[in-house]
């Protein structure tokens, strides 16, 4: 049974890591689009600024969704008694504090 818990724990960790990676990428894109929007706004290209602002908002929303998914998986992982990474002090691994 502990092997099943370890596999389950590894699967949860892989999914959480992937969501954090995707959220990070989306936040980077949002930041870059926001910088472009600011530049266009400064030079008076308001239509282009609006376009980039909308793209920034879209990327921010995607990042938010990935972080929500990571949180949901983490909560499920905490609900399932996964012993992977246990420190032996009853507090669990790095995901349980």
C-alpha cells in the first residue's frame, strides 16, 4: 500500500509542478504584454496599447487558473494521507506545513 501512496504522491507532485511552471510562463507573458502596452500608451498608440493590455489580462487569468489548479491538487494531496516526503514529525513533507 505504501508503494501506491508513493506513486500517487509522485503523480500529485508532478501535476502541481506542471501547473506552477505553466503559471510562471503565463505570468511572464502577462508582464511582457503589459510592458508593451505601457510602451504603446506612452507613444500614443492607444489601440495597440489596448490590444496588449487585453493580452496581458488573458495571460494573467490563465496564470490564476493554473495556480487554482495547483492549490486544488495540493489540498487533495493533503486530504489523502500521502506519506511521500514525510519528515517523521507528523507535519509531512515540503507541501504540508
